[in-house]
C-alpha cells in the first residue's frame, strides 16, 4: 500500500493531491490512472515520446535530478515549451525521497 504524496497541476491549472501513491509508480502512470489533464503517455513509458512532459516544481528538481541523454533528446523535441525543470513523467519513479513532490503538466507542443 502506498503512502507517498504527489501534487499535480494539470494543463488547465487545476491542482489535485494524490496521497496514496505506491513506491515505484511513475508520475506518468499515476497521471494516466487518475485522469490528469494533459498527460497522455503515448509510448507507455518507454521514453520514446514527450507526451508526459512535466515541470518539476521548485527544489524538487534537485532531488529528481536532470534527464539522461535519451530523455533529453525526447525533451528537445518540445523545445518551444521545454524549461530548465522539464522532465518526462515516465522517467520519474516515486520513492520516499520524493514524498510531497509538486509537478505541473507542461502545455502540449502540438505534435
């Protein structure tokens, strides 16, 4: 049973808090399961698209860390909406250190 907390702000600016997230669940899986607006996860978590692009809020980015080269290449496809705190939700797996993380869904880049 999960007990980790995630705060998601969707593309419409609506904030939802999920406080029973299991360790090992990706932010993309959570968003799809809960119907978070703007997260599509078209590739199913294979880091082969950027339809789960999120912005990691504030100091959480340091805990999450930067994207690896493959993830960065996917993010580069959405360069018009990419920020320094951009990550793909499929590549962030929940763990105790991320309990309470705040995420904002990036706007679609239109592809």
